[in-house]
C-alpha cells in the first residue's frame, strides 16, 4: 500500500534503478523535514543530516521486517543522499540569486537559512559532479556520507565496499574535491 | 576511472601511508620519476588532503551526529520523547518533551543529571516532586508524572510552562506599574497556596516566576520548588539538604533569616521577603541589594548585608538611579518624575513592610501582601504604613544597645507608641473628607497628563492617563471636567481611528494595498467627517481654522496627508493641505501628485534636503510607487535623521523592498527598524507583524513566533497573523500548539486555502487523517475552478511570501497522496475512496509518481470499501459503483506500468515484474481478484476483472527477468 515500501520491496533484488522512482518521494519528505528542522535550529547549529534521513526513513518506509532488508535500505539511502544534495543545492542557488538581487524581492518561505554559505555548497556540488564523471563510486561515497550523514561503515556497506577501502576512497575523494573547490575559488578571486 | 587517475590515486595513497616527510619525499621522487605533471597533481592532492582535514572539509555542516549523551533530544523516557533542553540547574536538567500516550501533549521533564544521582540529590529531587504533587493552583506548574529512567535516575514530568521571567516579561511588554502589580498579585496567591500545603519555596526570584500567555492573557506561573521545604513534616525521611552552612537560594532574593549561618529556622515569611524583593525589582528595576554590590562583596559580607542593611525605599532608589532612570521609566511607560511620585507613599510602605528584616513585622502571609497590593490597586487604604517614629527609635535602640539603657528605651517607646495610635485615627477621618477634593485634583492632573501626551503623540500614556481619569468618581457639578474629559477622549478616538486605517493598510500586501485603496479612501473621508471635518463640503479655510488649534493638529494633518497620497484628486484636500502645511516644497510635491506628473515629482524629490520632510510626508512618499527604491530609501533615511522618534518612519523603513533582499545583514537591519518601531509604540500590532516578517528567514524562529503571538494578542481579529503563527509553529514541529491559531484563522477567514492546507499538513503529521482530508477538501473548495494546476500558476511568489505558505502548492498533492493511505490504515477505506475520487479529478499531472501511486492506492481503497471492509463500508447498493471505479483505476494504472516497462525494457522489467507480483498477492485486492469472489459478480463486470488479471499476469510473465541476480553479500 505504501509506495516507498512497495518500491523498496520490489527492488530487493534489483540494482541501480531505485533512485528514479524513489527520489521524488524521498525528496519531498526530506524537504519538508529539512525545512522544519532548519526552522527549529538555533543559530550556529548545523543540519543533522543523519537524523533527517533516518526520520524520513521511518516516515516513508513501513516498519514491516521484510521491507527493511539491507538492500532496500541501501537504495533508500542512495535516494536520500541525492535528494538531500538537491535540496541543499537548490536552496543555495536560490539564496545566491536573491543575494545578487535577481529573481524576486522577497524571501521565499522555504528558504530557511541554516546551512553553509551558498557559494561553498554550489562549488562543492559542481566539483562533485565532475568527480562523479571521473570516479562514480567515490562520488557516491561522498554523497552518502556528506548528504545523507552515513557513517563510513554504513556507507561502505551500501556500496558493497570493505571499510578499509571506503576509508581510502574517502581520503582521496576529500583531497580531490578540496583541491577542486580551492582552485575554483582562486580562479574567481585572484 | 582512467588509468592516469588510477595512478595518481595509488601514488597519493602510498605517499599518505609514509609517516615521515622525508620518507614521503623520497617515495614521491621515485614514484613520479620525471613526470612533472604527475608530481604536481599528487602534491596538490596531498596538500589539499592536509588542509581539508585541518579545515574540517566535508565534516560540516552535515556532521553525522556524535554519540548521543545518555539523554538528549530524541531520547525516549517511558512514554516521553525528549525534545530540546530548556533548563539546567546544578542537579537536574529540564527538557521539553512530547508525551505520546495515553494523551498526546507537550510537557517539561526534569531528570537528574548523570553522575549527580547521589542519595542527597535524589532526596532533594524527590522532595521537589512530592512538594509539587501536593499543590494544585493555576499559578503553579503542576506535576503530571514521575518515574525512573532505564539507568535508574529519577525524573518527573511537569506541566510545560513556556514563559519568560516575570521581570523580563514586564520590561519587554513595557507594563505600567499598575500592570506589574496586577501580575504580582497571583504570584503571592500561588505562594500562599504552597504555604497552606506546608511548602516553602525558598527560592522566589524572577526566573522562577514565568509569565505565559493563555488566550492572550498573561498568567504568571511559579516554578522550581527545587529547594522547597516542607513545613510540618519531612517530605522524605532523609531530610533534604543544604549542606550545613551553605545557603540555598539566590542571594539577591534571600531573606535575612536564610542568610543566617545556621539557616534552619526558615518559615513562610521568608518567601514573603523574597516576594518583597521581587516587587521592589518590578517597580524600580533593581533589587534592594544590587547585583553589582553583591558581586563586589565577599560572601560573608554579602550575608551580613542581607541580614543588616536597610535598603532604600523604592522611590528613593528610583531617584538615585541617575542616568538609568529614563530607561527604567520608559519600560514602565511612565514619565520619570511621575514614576517616583507614584511609588512614594503607599507602594513604598507595602514594599518596605515585606522587606522588614524582622519577620515578625512583615506581612504574616503572602496573602496579606497580595491583599495590600489589591487595596492599593482599588484605591483603598493599605495596611502597611510608614515606619513610625517609634519604630525608628526602636531600631535605633536595637542598633545602639550599648548606648541606651533598657529603661530609657522602654519609656520612650511607650510614649511614642500611644501618640502614634491617636494620630492614625484622626488621619482616617481626614482622609474621607479630603476624598472628594482629591478625586477632582487627581482627575485634573490625569487630564493634564492626557492632553500633554496627546500633543506629544504618546498614545500609550494618553490611555494610562485616561484610565486613571475614568477611575475617579466625579461629583455631580464637575461639568467642566466632564466636558474636558469627553473632548480628550474624542481626540484620542480620532487618533486611534487614523492609526487603525494606516495599520490596516500596512498589514496588507502590496497587491492587496492597491486593491484596497478605494476602501481606505472612504475610511478617511468617513473618519474626518465623523470628527466634524467635512472636507470638500466646507470651505478649506473653515476646516483649517478648526484643525489648527486642535490638540492633535499634527496627527490630523498627517492623516489628511495620508488620505491625499491615496487620493490626490479628492476635492478640497490639496487646498486644505496647502493651507495647513504651507511649505513651498511640499505644496509643489502635492501639485505634482495631483497633476499626475511623476517626472516632476522625481525632480522635486531629488533636490529635497532633510529640513523639508515631516515624518508623515516622508513616510507616505517612501511608499510611493512613482519613485525608485534607492530614492525612497534616501528620503526615509534623511527624514529619520531629523525625526528619530517617528514611528511611521521606522515602520516604513522596515517596509523598504531593498530590505527584503535575502542578505542576512539587511534582514537584521529590517528587524532593527521593527524593534525601533516597537520601542516607540509597544502596543502596535503592525510593528510586531513586521518584526515577524523580518525574522522569517532568520534563525530566530522562536522570536518570530513570539512576535506573531504578540500580534494576535494585540490584534485578535487579524486572520493572517493567526495563520502565520500556525504556519510558523507547524514549521517548528509544534503541531499541537499550531492548531489553535490555525482554527482561529479559519474562523476569521474561512475561504483562505493556504490556511486550510497548512491545517491539513498539521493534522496529517499528527496522524489525524480524517481531519487532514477534511481540511484539504476545504482548501481545494476555494481553489479557482477547483484545480490544483491552476493553483500552481496562481501561486505567485509575492503571495506565497505574503501568505506564508508552508511549502508551495505541491504540498497539497503530496499530502493528498498520503491521506488515502492513512485513511485505509485507520480503517476508513470508503473515505479514502471518496478522497481519491476528488484527488484524481483534480490533478491533470501525468507525473508517474503521483498518478501511479494514487491510482493503485485508490483501487485498493475501492476494493476494500466495496467488499464491506473497514469501519465506513458503504451500503450494499452503492458497492458495485465503487468497485467499478476501482476497476477503472487499476486498469489505468496497469496501462501506466506497461508504458513504463516499455520505455526501457532492460532496466524497468524487474520493477514491473515485482510490481505485478505484488498486485497478484496484495490482500487489499482479494475481493476483486479471487475467482470465488469474482464468481459473485455480474457476468459483464466479472469478465472485465478477469481480463484485467490476465493482463497483469501476462505483463508479469513478459517482464520476468531471465535470471535473478544472486542476493548481494551480507543479506540475511
């Protein structure tokens, strides 16, 4: 009956197609949760992605045991990470547009501020897109960790990697992205 | 991954594994050999890696939560789910928590801190709980429950008091002394109640008296009986404790007996003393022993001061407060001189009686103090009296025992004591005789005050003075005074009326303002006519003659000006204003407006300097659409520089569109202007409304909610404010709190779809599917042509801001698609069916996610309802139609799945296959799938169902994966 549970259980053995059907649902739920959470946060606190994603999971997925197979969860988190990324990037874009005086005059309601400065996030998003072309697995690892707040162990399991490999990937990905973001900054502000 | 990238990565990883810089350098030189580009790339990455970990790159802002503390937001204790921490004392932590059963409500949960659960602390904690449980008073937070956590630490649950400390509330709200006293009385009564139950609070101070709004009325609640002590019997066997010699309580509010080294002898009068300190602070802004003083003195000295030092009377303290005085007075909406005068006499006596060092001379009970304050408020003679000469002598004797012999002292006492009694009797009689004269004088001075305040545009002071005037009984022949009173009231009323027109316009969105212009014009015309100024009918000069000498001439001229800006062509208005306001510049501007010459207007304004603006004129022009933003800002800023006390300027500043650009700084600036406006006019709903708007995108959501609460308190009929308050609370997740304002908003403005959808969201999140469906239905009933897609285009950005829509219109769809599922889960498939029927008719979107899931869910609902399942099964006669509708939906969904599978056979087959499998096994559909069930249906319909299921099976077979992938490693 529940669409997410259905998609997940349907996909228990499938690979890779989950996000496209799951994403819109997870996206909407996360966006709502994020707005609620960001509105609640005190200044200086950060968005707790883990809690958000976890809550979205509880809300969207039936607690029936057969639905909660690990494979289903992996799909869910992949979708959640992607959704989270879109939410934040979208917010950052809008914020940037507003800052430059474009778009409309008044602040749209969803634009509840509690995240990184828009430029940082947009730069990261761009770098991550490039990185995904070069190395999709590591890019997914970053996405799971940074946007869905998964621990290195959980992210490793989602991607079918050993912990050691995941740590190695993570270190490399972080350096790669940092280097990219920094050199981008330098280009813009000589 | 390209071979090249691969190589970079493996060298990078190997280099990182080297522990010393030397090793690393050697390795890199060797691994990269002559490949400079490679070496540069690896170096850059290594540097980035170092810097990235230094800069916590990718660890913020999306940090995975750290290991949770033993308790914290999110933890469950019994049926309670902890939300945020709201207080922390030495031994315990107080959380806001949600109780989930047997009732859903928000509570305060106090739990002993980990590591603090010593026997002593547990005893004290237990004592507090028992003490609270004994009491039942509207001004005391009630205990609802108690227990121990999984780790064995005790906790108890109290009514959640969402309030601010008494003194802060009074200052923030700029309560007058009278308002403060009115709030103080119930605090005394609460403590009286505790005293009657045998409980002494022992730590009465502002932060333990929280003021919260119930139905817009401030209600003080006494909290934290944390150091309370039972009077008659020990509340626990292990008497609670304050380690020997350590004073418990907060020094500023501590009674002399509590400051004794062995403070065992403490009774209810100790709380009376603390109440006295509280009252002292409410009136003067400082405690008798100031914080400053307490900070400077050593602990033993502090205790001595508490025991021995006579504090100055409140009125004396006030006059000594020097440069603080204007601020203190402003927070009490009273002129400095009047404030001191107000305190002198009765209030001084009441406070000083509560603050007696010798408790036998204090009020016997908290109720005595309350009664005396009430007597003062009712203009009755108070019980407290000035310390008599005899008393002062006694004090002198006590302090200088060595100098006086006992005998001399006794003789003196006796003589003076008799005299004092006689004097008091005579005084009572004289008092009665003087009452009439006193009333007249009081009225006269209240009227003087009111007139002065009217002229100075201090409306709050006018009201205070008029209140006082109204309380005076007038004798029959006081015609002159009565007339004067009526005339002042009429002026006040006019000020209020003009203000209201303006506020009403200010509270509208730009779009609505345009629509409303004609209404406002009529309101102005009517207001002035009602006041006796028939603009356009009478000659301008005659009207000008009437306006000039008025007490409120300034306000009238501003009002006429506002009206003119709305309607420059109103007959007679321009001439009248030219007479009343004969400034050549402003006349020229008016001319340009009346003649509809925007170019001329811009030209004039560009040349203007600060001296030519009046606040009203500048404020009106600052909103004029013919001028560009920067120009308007400049006008307002220039005008503000020379009129820094103008409410309308401050408010208009906060309306400047440039302020709405999303930069944090300008939002802050905006909020600043609003706060300035509030400081100038603390009762202005619109100023709070703007503040709530300014805070809207900020992190200070609590501040935003507070501002909105203030708006609804001040303007209870303002539907939009109720709606926004509800929306803000929903956004914060305070679902229960959100319902009241949302209901109120709907009551006031039943056709507002935004409010209905916000309500639907709130109810859906609470699990009230039925209510959510109902709200959503109402929301849609008000949509243009009842269509969601129209609403999406209709939802212009300006409106969505203005209306504070939670999440845009798609929310309707999303909530809509979840509601049928919720309804089925609560056993109401028929309602789900009806809902789907509406929802399906409403959306033309062929977005797969929405249409697919809705069709399937709708078909499930139809199957369940038509087979008589659930709590709301339709009568048998209606069932075939429901079932047939289900058939249509399922058929449509099947078509969608076919299309979906066809779009990408390789990728999508498995999903489709699984889905069809689900269809063939879903118990919800049994009644329309089982052969035995289908056999009961009429032949034609049966054939259709059979046909459908054959198609489902064939699609399942067609999409059957050739070989299922083996389950991935790690799956159980």
